[in-house]
């Protein structure tokens, strides 16, 4: 999944800014991995585990819609290719 995310980040970047795009992507990834669990851990006393996971699941669904909205031109040809191969 990490490779796919990197490819999608690079696919939207201008050719001359690829190194900056990749380094920014990994900086954000490292920050999310470092601070995400700690920040979520601070929410548990107020929300409890069930509500925290419910909120995170809503966030994942919303992120999926945002992904499809902004990457439809990349994802759609792959879906068409795979669906036509399955029919043959």
C-alpha cells in the first residue's frame, strides 16, 4: 500500500519537483506514524475505544471518497482494463 501511495503522490507532481514530492510524502508519513497513535491515545479518556474507532472508520470512508474523487483518472482505466479482461 505504501508503494501505491508514493506512486499516486508522484503522479500528480511536476517532473522537476519529484524529489521534493517524495521527501514531503515521507516526512508526512513519518509524522503520522510518530504522532498519530499518541494523539489518538489522548482521545480515549473522552471518547472511549468504541467511539474513537467509529470516528476513525468514518474518516477512512471519507478518505476513500476523496481518493476516488481526485484519482479517478488514474483508477478508472485500471478498472476498465481489469473488467474487460474478466469478461473475455
